[in-house]
C-alpha cells in the first residue's frame, strides 16, 4: 500500500476536505503522489482535492517544485499553528451538515 493508495481509499467515502502532503517521505514522496493524484483527477477518476505541501525546506526552488507537482499551497515545518489554520480555512471547503 502506498501513500497514494491511502489517499484514494479515503476517497471511497466522502472525499477528504484537504490533503496535507509531506514532501519528504520514503517510497513515493509527496511530489510523486501529488502528480499521480492530479493525473487521476484529470482523467476524471476523482474530484480535485486541495493539496497543501508540508516540508522542512524553505528554498524557493522547493516551493516551485511543489507548484510544479500540482500542490495548492506550501507550509514549512515546524508548523506554525496559525499558518496551518489559515491554510485549512483557505483550502478546505465548508461542509453544511445534513
């Protein structure tokens, strides 16, 4: 099972409101997982999910790599809770119960 499999399994029920994607992971990293997710979305297999990158790197080229992979936003670790809250408010759609 890969990271992408985990994301797609979540999509079997109601889709997640937001994906927080760690860029530096063993196996399929966050960049590759996001690229594959976007490919599936373009093929019509999935609704588009907002993806926010989580990375320890603050270099401009890493931010550019996130954008090129199809990520919507970029947060650096260690996470600032205020920045995380703003990203969630910006990217996660509000769901009305019922």
